[in-house]
């Protein structure tokens, strides 16, 4: 049996026999325009090879603009071909309105294309609905309305960009409001029927009027040429409609005269004013006064122009106006005073004194009593000094100013405060620590000086410090000698400064037979060495050195001990050196005899 396999290949045909959109034949890459709002299309696709498969994507759910329609053909052998068609849904050009109302009025149904509105309407409610829900619109002019004609415009823009303008005229009726928003007289708010009291002699007022409706007009009468008593101020408002009016009346009541000013006021023929001071010669007892009121109906009363005395006298003029108001004018009549600057009493620390005297007082006196009385009781006395006295001379100055305020005399007395004899200390400090007489202060080794701060109770006392430098180990005496301000009294304060001794127990030099050694060293010595020369010197010359060993040496190890005791008597160091006396290597014969005859190595006897 002979067998042969006959392999019939699968077709690679992935072409289309039919490709239509809404019955119109299309090809790959083509664009198809569709009516606005088309949401789906009928797609007919048939492959050339009945064994090929076809898949369609994108023929429904269409939106305005470009939409992709894709047809994928898979041949029997698996080869794939993709066919693309762009479905272009056109944008709408509809600019119609289904609703256009103003305050509920259908504008689309108007014949006059205008709407009448009530006075003072400032805005309207506008409702707009487009036939095409994707169209947009913009409203202009529905707010900030003014009396008369106002334009309201709606511009509709179709999805494709076409526009159309709808317009209507809004006619706001002229107002009939005659109310006042503001009514002021001389800056004060008033109302119809009010009474405004005005100052005497007022002839006009400032009237400010503002209507609620800015288009209303007004006329003011009666605000000027005012007379005493009641005057009527009238404001007539005419509304914007030119027909409606309203009248507002206010009574302006000008008060009785209250002028209390003086037209003439003289003293002894010279003009004066309220508050003036008039200088008069000594012993003047009266003056001539002329006082006349500016208002001839006012009355004038004068008092205080006679029976004058030394110093200040008050001249008073009282003016009474017609309405009973009063004003008082006062002038001081100053009768000149004397020039006596003498003192009837002048004592310092109980002692009667006079200008140039010196008063002696005890040491440390800081104040004295000063009594100074002027002979003229109207003179003034000023005392400077007498307190915060210091040792030595202090000035007490008394100045007498006469009653005339010009003449003066100065009296000077010296208060001599005796110098003090206080030798006490308020502070005594050594190296920052407080001390007192007889104390001891311990200091470290090597301290050669201390810082001494001294304050005396009497700041004028002096002092001398000695013994605070060139200190040595052991006791040092610090002395402060205080000399009182009087230069005689003295006191001596003594403090012992204990400077510690050195604790250094080291060696500056340590030698055995001239060779330097250290603690623990081993020194080899020749056989039979019985002693060595030891030199041991302490670093501190005040330290003591004790040497043990170094003599009576024996073969082998011998200890050499050096003990150093520091100057403080407490610190001690021990230095030990091993002296090794070597054993002898001598194996020679001192004597070698046979039968009394000396022989040597190798000899025959």
C-alpha cells in the first residue's frame, strides 16, 4: 500500500466583498458625514471568502464629531486585515428658542417687542430654553435697570457656531416717590414738623436734602433771612413722573440774644481783657474802670475796683444778656510790693548765724536744721543745703526774694563736719573669701601672692595693705593698717597666710659610682667590691634624703635603698637599686711547692 498526503492550504483572502454604511458603499480610510444627532448606522459587511470571519466595532453610540468604525477581517489561514471608516456626526445649526420669558411674559409672542415694568424695577427674571439642548446662550441687560427704556438681549450660539440675537425693550415707568432719604439742617437730621432751635442772631442755616428717588426734584425756601422767633423752612419734592408732589416743613426757632461780650473794657484808660494782670504802683487803692456790653440791651456790673491792697486784687465785670446768660470777666490788679530781702531769723543747727559764718558739727553729721524767716512776710525764702552733708565744709545757701519778685539777697553759711575717727572695715576679702582680724587662710604650695579687697566703713578713711606678696611656704603675716579720716585714729587687722610646703619627693640626681641609675636598676660590680659611691639629690632642696646600703657589700645581690621625704613631711618615695657583686673567675695558684721547692705547671722534680 502506498500512501500520499495531499495538504490543501487554507485561504489567505481577507478582502471584503461588501462594505456599506446606511446602504452606501464605503472603502477603507473613507469618511462618512451623518446628520446631527445620528447615534447609530447600519453597517453591512461581507467577506470575499466565505471561510473568513468578520468583526464590526463602532457603528452605534455615536457622538457629535468624528467616530471610528472598524471592520476586522480574519482570513481562513489567520491573516488579519483592518478596514477603518470615520463616521462624522455633523453639529447642529439650530438657534431657535422654545422658551423666552421676562418676569413670566412670553417674549416670543409679543407684537410690540417691549415690556412695561413698574417704577424702580432694577432687575427682571429671564427664562431661556433653546430648541437644541446643546446650543448655548448669553443674557445681557436684565439687571441695573434705569427708568425709561432698557435693552435685554439673548444671543444663542448653535453647536456648529451659528449665532442669533433675540432682543426686547424693558420700559421702567418713571417713579412717583416723593420721600426724602436725607433731610438735615446744620448737619442734624430733621423730619417734617420738627422744630430746630438756633443760636441767637442766626440769619441762615445750611440745608441738605436728598430724595429717595434720585430722579425726583426739590425746592427749598425759608432757609435764609431768618428773624428772631419762629421761621418756616419748606422743602417741596416733585416726583420723577412730574406730577406727584410732597411738602416738608420745619420750624426754625431763633433764640433770644445771648451776647455777653464787652465792646469796651478799660482800666485807668488802658484796654484790658479777661485774665489780664495790671501792675499798679505801691499803695494804689482804686482804679477807673469803663465796661460797655456789645449788646446794648445787656447789663453790666463792676466790682473790685476800689479798696485795693498789696498784691493781687480781682476786678470783676459781670455781663447779663437779654436771655439771662451771664459772662464774667476778671482782671488781676497787682499792687506792687516792697523790696525788703532781710531775714528776721536765721539759725543753723540751733546757732544764730549770718552771711559768711561757719558752724562746726560732729563727725558723720549728715543734716542740720536750718531756720530762715524773712522780715517781710510776703517775701519768699529758699533754702538749699543742710542735708546729705559730707566731711569738711558744706554750704547752706538761703535766697530771699522780695515781695516785688525782683529784688533778692543770698546768704551763705558753711557747715564744717569734723573728719571721722572710724577705723572699722565694712569688707575684708582675701582671694574672694571674707576674713576678719586674726583669721588664718590656707594657700597651696607655690602661691606667692593673694588678692586683697578692703572697704572701710568710713569712705574717707584710708588703708595700707602689706604682706600680700612675696609669700613663702609656711606662715606669712598679712596686715591692713586703717587710718581714720581725721588722720589720727588707726587700727591694724592681721591675717595669717599659711602657704603649704612642697610635696615633691622626686630625685633630681641618682648615681652609683658616677653612673646614673633609676629605681629598680641592677648595677654589676667587680668581684670583691665592698662599697660604692652613692650620690642622691632631691629635686626640692627642702626635701630630706636617707641612703641605706652601699657599704659592707657581699658577693651577689645587695640592696641600695634611697628614701626621699618631701618638705611637707608626709609625701615619701623609696628608690631601690640592686648592687650585684660578681663572683671571681681567678683560678691561678699563689703558692705551688714540692718539698718546699716552688714548682710550676709541667715541671719535673
